[in-house]
């Protein structure tokens, strides 16, 4: 008896994808602002396909397949033409299938372990900002989940691909003050600044402290020269309007009046 074996190979499918505007930041230079041809042997979700190319889902606001909006669960088909768009700032796409969650009513941030200096700037401006340089990726993702409702700011693209992250942003700038300008513009924070209401060390709220209560807890010369003090409700750090206050006010003035990085 002769048994015949047939070699059946998986059908190879193809699709074309193009990324628009700042989504190209995540692509190799040769693939930016061009149609990209893809081949695949099994149908994958469009989310998996996009993130395998380096673009995190948190940066995407709209996906069109053959000019029709789809969500992240869509399974890519043979000969699909895919267009991927970033967050829309100026255009109303409410009638389309918007992919990003609705903006959070109250902006609260969590930053990864490489953004300690930016954390202090955001707290100084009054924004609720969590930071712990011992946090694992899973802990950071949990804080940026739907339950915690915090926006994850990071320079780690892989962290933004975590399925628990519902709100996140990849910071392009590498210098802290340039990062601050980028975040202020990206989230339109200028009108929300309430400076000197949070502790830059622990994120706790600051409250007024009677001068007599500061006696023995601040340097003697500071006690003599200053009349106003505030204290952190959480870590009990005491603050006053010293030379650092003038530098911070100069920084705030620069942020409110220009778009370039502070000097």
C-alpha cells in the first residue's frame, strides 16, 4: 500500500499600511511617510500588527481599513489597506470610531523611573504626579489602567504597549526642561498650572504653617528673614520663598509666554 503525503503550506496574505504625522517617530527612517507592504500567514489583530512595528496603541486615535474605521480587535485580511492616525488635536472625529479613551476629567500622571527631574517640575506646577524609581513595569501599567486613571509618561515604548495601559504618552525630548515644554503643549496644561501647592519630593499637598511653628525646624537666618512658610501634609517638609522660588517663577513665566525650551 502506498501512502501519499501532501505538503500544504499556509496561505500567504499581504496588506499595505501607512502611519501619519508623529506616529512616524516610532518607525525606521526608511519606512516613514510611505506605504509599507506586509506579508503574513495567519490573521492577526490590527493592534498586534501595529505594535509589532514599534507603534504603541496609546499613541493612536483612528485606524481606517479600506477607508472604514475599525477597532483594535479587527483581524487583518488579505489585501487590506490600512491607515493609522495619531491623536487629533484640531479635527472633530467624534462621528468616527475613535480608539483612544475619552480624556480624563482630572489630569493625574505617573512617570517611569527615568523621569525624576520631570516629576519635580510637574509637581512644582501643581500636577498630581506619582514617581517611584523602584516601580516595576507592571506596577506602572497598573497605575495607568482604567482603575487608577493616571496618564503614563515614559521614554519606554515597550511599556506603552502593555495591555493594561489605557492612557499614556511617549516623550520625545531627552532633556527635562524640553520634556516639560512638550508635556505642557501636548496636554494643554498652561491654563491648569497652580504652582507651589504640592511637595516636589513626595507629591503631598502644601498647607500654610504659622511662623512660630517653624522655629527650630528651619535655619535660624531663614526664620529671621522669612514670614511665610508652608508644610507638606505628607512628609512634613517645610518650604519658604527663597532663591529657588524666584527661579521657579522665571521658569513658569517662560512656559506661559513661549513655546521654546526654558533656558
